[in-house]
């Protein structure tokens, strides 16, 4: 009776012949089932997601420690919003995030002492409790299981200075909720480290380079504050360029070292300098050297026939020294982020940023013709708004003899640069979605 009632509901009381034919009834049931299954994807958006996301979800391992599985599911469900090409992930505001931080200086042993702000007594903790909110979409909080599944069997190299290392250590700390890597370095030199996540066969490496190109400090044992660096603007830094062909991903960055005293060489001849005060040598400014250095570094990547990976250029993260430069009493004592209408990118920071973007675009076009992929992790605006995220005097003990007593260039861990890995993961997911189409 119930079956016949359902048929009446669909076709009305006048269809008496239908009720008398079991075969027709069976066909109606099949038809109704197909209609129901067609409606399900509308009611359940997850079924419309790219297959690689479903695969990541199916094969993810349970997380450890503070990792919350609910957070993983909500992160996946928000991908469709941030995948919207009209949404700029890098334009937005910092908003409170009471769930942060996702690790501490006691749960992650990868934090550099100079960025271990809580160990050295920083009294406030609010700087750790913010997240980046792009205008018009969501940037999911870093999901360590999802990241490790995406990079399973792959390798990632960080190329740059101590801020690049700062970034790498943030990634290691975020991943430590799932697994801590083994040190598989080829050398005891702390500036060239390799770490391996054995469960995922994923390798992270760091390649130290102050200026991304061949650079020589004139007085090897002289004080860093007044040292002169010879920069060979048209020559590769082979300490990293000869080792990256094996990697699947590169993250290249640089900036702060170009404020030093520099002498520029091209074709093995002095062509100018920055702040060198040398007789008969033209001060071409740091911007000239910065542009040439990025041009040469990106050209090095494009020249590698066997490199088939993806290159991310992370844009310059401004320092926040106030009332003086790093070696003239400057400090950073703010405890909250700026809003976007409280500050503006200008002066040297704007010039450095524009140089990076312009040279990136040139390299991207050239690389496309060679099958290479370049992506821009545009962190500049977000980090301009975080004067509260630096160690200041909380990267060492009081009255300790250190080069930079008040550090307003590097970033506390945990802290704002954990967001750089939110950007990285989201860009990897978006690239995966693009290539799976």
C-alpha cells in the first residue's frame, strides 16, 4: 500500500494502470532513485570537490598532540571559497584567533634561540593570537596532515637568509604536531640543513645565501656592522644553484642584507656601490644591487634544464624599527597589529617590493617557455601590519652581548610568520586543483 501511495503522489490518482503493473512500478522506483542521487551533490558540496582533495582526506593519518580533526574538515570545506580566482589571498586584515598558537616553544625544538620570545620572557601573548583574513574569502589555518599528504614523496628547499630559515623553522614547528623530521644533513654547517619526514618521504632543506648571488665579505672575521660585501651581480651563488635540481619546490627570498655596505661587480669590474664611501665609485643605491641580484638568481633557476619543480618567490617582509635603525637604538615595542588604514607601504619598502614583483614577472614569462612554474607568495602587505611580531629584546638574556640587541627584523615563533605556511599550503591546494581539471 505504501508503494502504491508513493506512485499516486508522483503521478496522481488517474494513473490506475500504473498501479496494476509491477514492472512499471519498478521502473518508477529506479527513476525516483536516480532523481534523488542527482540532488545529493547539491545538498552535499563535498562531492563536487576535486578528487585529489578527497584522496587527501581519505588517506590522512590521525593527527597527534594538539591537532584537531574537526579543524581539518572545516579547512577542506573552505577551499572552494579561497579557490575563487577573484579573491586575492594577500589583501586583507588581521583578525583575532583565540585558538592560536598551534605549537609552543616547549613542544617544538626547532625554534632558533633568537626567535624564542617566550623563553626569554616576552610578557604579552596576544601577538600569537591573530590570523590573516583576506577580503572576500577565507584562508584556512594550516593543516599539517593535509600538507604532508600533498608533499608526500617530494622535497622543498628554502633559499635565503636568516628570515628564510625563520620561515623553515615555522613550518617544522607546525608539522611537529604530526611528525618531527630526522636530520639528514650532508654537512655539520647549520646554514645548510636537511630534514626528512620518513613517514611521508618528504625532505626539507635550507640553503643559506645573504644576497642570492655570489657575495664575499671583505673582512672574514671583521664586525658585521661595518663590513663591506662584494656582490658579483651577474654571477650565481653556486652554494645553492648547484644543488636544487633535485627539488620539487623552491622558496626563494631576500632583502635585509642589501642595507649593508656593498660594492657591485659586473663582468669582474667594479660598477658602483651602496653606502661604501669609496673614492671614484658611484653610489648606485641598494636598489640597483637588489634588482640585479634577483634577476640573476631567477635566471639561475631558469637556466637549469633538469629542474622541473615549482618556484615560490616570497616577497620582502618589512622590519619595524622605530626611533632608530637596528644598530642605533631602534626598537619595536608595539603589542597589536596595525589595521590597513593605519600604515602604508612606502619608501624603501615599496621600492624593494616593486623590484621583486617586476623581476618575478620577467622570470615567470621566461620560465613558462621552458615549462617552469613560478608563484608569488606576496607576504609584504600582511607583514607590514605586524609590528608586534618581532622579538625585540626577547631573543636573548638581558645584557647579553649579541649583534642585534633589539631584533625588529626576524619574527617570534610561534608568531605571525606561521601565516606564511597558511599561504603556502593554500597555494599548493589551488595548484593541485588547477592541474587536476
